[in-house]
C-alpha cells in the first residue's frame, strides 16, 4: 500500500520538517486512540482526545489512517462538538 504524502510540495519548510518527525509519535497516538475506542465503544474525536490527553486535531489526523488500516470504522452517527459543529463517531473494529 502506498502511503499518502504528509505534506504538499507547496507547503513551507516547517511542514516538511514536521512530516519527517511523524514516525516519532504516530504509533503512540494510534495505540492510545485504539485503546480509548475499545474502552468507550463509539466516540468522536473530542471525546477520544479527552480520554487520551491528545489534542482533537491529533486524533483527527490519525483516525483516517487507522480506518485505511482496517482498525477503526466511522459510523453514520454524529455528535455536536464543543464548537457546535457535527463530528463523525468512530469505533474500533
């Protein structure tokens, strides 16, 4: 499987530097997210973030990757976030 690029050619140098460091924390984030979903059942990114001490944006970055790997799945249900927007609910496979 080909991994999607972590930054665009037009992104600033700092994005390339950050992409080079993803391997340092990606596995830990994924493990924490999966463990939280196994405990919680179905949850949104904000709920997962609160349980894992990650930021919601960190969780949102990992969820599609985990879905492509067949470890989580998104549900048709949504919940309202703290900002009043809808977010998908996710569950461990």
